[in-house]
C-alpha cells in the first residue's frame, strides 16, 4: 500500500480531532490504569484481591474501581537499560553484569521477555531478546565508561565532543532520549513490566527550554506504559554525594518503582524487583481530572489486614483534543500522550506477505462488564517516522451492524504505533499502543502468536473450531471445568510450520500431548481439557518445525479452581 505524506494525520490527535469536527467530541474524564504491587507481611504476593478491597483517592475523593486483574502469574517483560556512560569501568561494571545474569537465571520464567539496551543501541534493541543466549551475549557487551571520553565508533568520533563538560552534557541527552524510546516501546503491553535503569546517575538541569527530553518526560512515558521504573546504582559503597537526587527519585515514585542507591546489594535489589513482578495487579478507575495533560496525584490503600501496597503517586491525564486547533507539526508528536483504554479488547494477527513484509489484521470486541459499550473504532497505524500506513473504521466482532469487523494491511517488519478513537454517539475514549511487527520469512520458524479460546459450553467449543474470528481470552488462569482451544500461528520460510504442544507440570515432566484439531485460518489448533488436572502451575511446550531448525516456546498457565 502506498503511504500518504508524513504528518498528514498525526496519531490519535487527528482521529479525535476529526470526530470533534463532526460534532461528536465532548470533554471526558480519563479512564486511568494503575499498576500495584501488593504483598503480605512476609513479602509474599497476594493473589486474590477483589475491587472492594482497594481504595483509590484523588484530591481526597475516593474513586470507584472499574476493574482489577492480577498479572503476577502471566508472562512478564523486564527491560534493562545499561547506562554505559554513567557506570564506572571495572568493579561496578562487573558487579552489574554478574547480578543481572543471576537475576535472569534465578527469577525469570521461560516465557518472560527480557530487553537489554545501552545508550547508543539502534532502535531494534527495544525488542525482547529471542533466547537466554542472546541475553547473556548482550550482557557481555556491557562496558561501563564513566569518566572515559575517548570516542568509540564512528558516531562518537564524528558527533560527540571529547572535552569533559561538553561530552557529559551530550551523554546525558543521549541517555534521556534512549530511555524515553525504551519506555515508549513498552506501551500496549498488558503484562506486568519493569524498567530497570542501571546507572550511577548524572546531574540533569531540566530548566533549559531547548531540552526536548527530560527525566520527567521519561517518567511520563513509563507511567503511561504502566511500567514501574527501578533505578539501581551498582556502586559497592555509598559516595559522599550522589547525582541520583530528587529528579531521579521522582521517576520511581511517579511510576511505582524503587531507587536503590549506592551500597545496596544488587542481588537483593534485583530479587525485590522479581518479587514485585510476582505481586503485580492492574486496576482501572475513572479519573476525577479533566483531559488537561497534567500529572494528578492519587493515593492507593488496600483494606486487608497485613497487606502492603506500592503504587504510582499519580497519573498523566491525556490532552483534550479541543486544545489543538491544527495538527502538531513534529513527526513524533503522536508519541506524546498514548495510553491503553479499558473499553475494548484489541486483537492483532500476523501472517507472512510477499517481499519479506508482514500482513497485520486488526479486530476488536468490547470488554465485558462495562456499562459503556463502544460501537466503532477509528483505527490508524503509523510508523515511528510518522507515515500513515492504514486508516479505517472497524466495527466490533459479533456486532449487529453491517460493516467491516476487521482491517488488514501489509507493512515491513518493525515497530508501529496503533492509534484508536473509540466511540458510539460520541467519542468515549482513546487508545494508543505499540506493536512490533515480526519478520515471518526467516530461515528458522517463528511463532507469531499463541491464542487461548475459552468456550463456555460443548456446542460453543465445536462451533469455535471453525470460527476464524473467535476472539481469544487475555487471561492465563483457568478453572478445571474449562476446555480450551489453543491456536498457534507459526511460520517458516516454506510457509506454515508443523506444530506440536506438550503440557508439563512446573518441573517440566510431560503430562499430555495435546490432541491436534483441524487447522483454521492458517493456524494450528489444539484441544486442552483441564478436568483431569489439579490446581497448580503448568507449562505448554510449543514445538515448531523439524530437525536442526526446530524451536520451542514455553507458555506458563495456571489452574486455580
């Protein structure tokens, strides 16, 4: 598809502005999502909290909880930013490298995602590493350079100074920009996340008008991604004065993370991050603020004896589109105020296309249990360079109105911003999220998606087997009475790749080879009944391909009742 001129439509602002021009837009209170870490007196996760047990207050007024989801049992994403420019070479670098390696081996599950990024890494570094070997390889390339100003590589030699005051300013700006890019890439991920910054810090004067990226803008991007920021100083002993001052600490308090200062045991600090991931909830409530683009303070309490909670200190409200008389001119203006709506469940399917490109298909359904039911989504897909690659109106799956219930487009592999204006008679909410479009014609097989369909009856189970538009569930905690359909979309250079699935216990002992059903919509399909299995954690070992090029992906699920 031919792309339109850059910035002709800028993300969700243009979509919502178009709605406003037609007389539908009205100022709305934002639907706010907040990640929580809830533990008991022993520091263990509490997994069965209900909405009435959580109290959120904004400006002293208690807000009603719209939804609550426990996310500790699902796959998590941990992004490590290794600030080479502000970590000392030698002992501090070695300490950080070894502790992170132990964290990955001890605390992360096979289906967790790990991102390793350094200041001058290319944009593709925001993607999770494909396997544990790639994680250790990236850690091995981490080399602290605090106080070492000799240029390394063509970019530093050509564009960066070697004079101490100038290079320190340049390095600080590079780090801030890279951190914001990493935080932006974590949006649209519904799982528990953590953004871990390994740094000894730097002074950051954020009063300069010319500075486009600040520590506060990094915190804003991470807060909108529901990714707590953890700052870890790898220094073995505390110094007299640390640059990790109030602005750095504000990044952690605004997002619900922790600052671990110099002298903290790194293994203990990373172990606490692992415990936080196990105790993670996501709640939603209707904010009291208007869409003014400002930070609004909140307090969160849990009304259960012995429970402790850590939460962000507030939220960033989106901008009311009526404030913009013309679309912003900067190509990246569409990245400023994204957030995830609680009104819809979006669904993205990937398939190979000609010329090494990938076909993306989008559809959606209203989330159950909401009083407000959307009727349509104004959808657009935009590259990070600002090029519009798709714009269309999409009606909900299973909707009664005639019209398209999905939209498809072909794009090169890489990151995309997905912008959605959600409405009925008026604009109800907006949603901006980021997806990584994979390359599906690689030499080795690739798993594009693993989908769990949760029918409510045997007739529905049979009907779903041939229904290509059946919407998968987002949960990974199931009941013994559930009988799932598992769909795996896997591809290789030759087309569809053969797939088998083995169910094991948490220790990897095989329990069941899942019966394979007829393929649907070019996806392998399997029958997964839980009636014969006890409560507990299980793993699905998804084997794709044959011979030396075969791969295995592990997905963790739980039977809870």
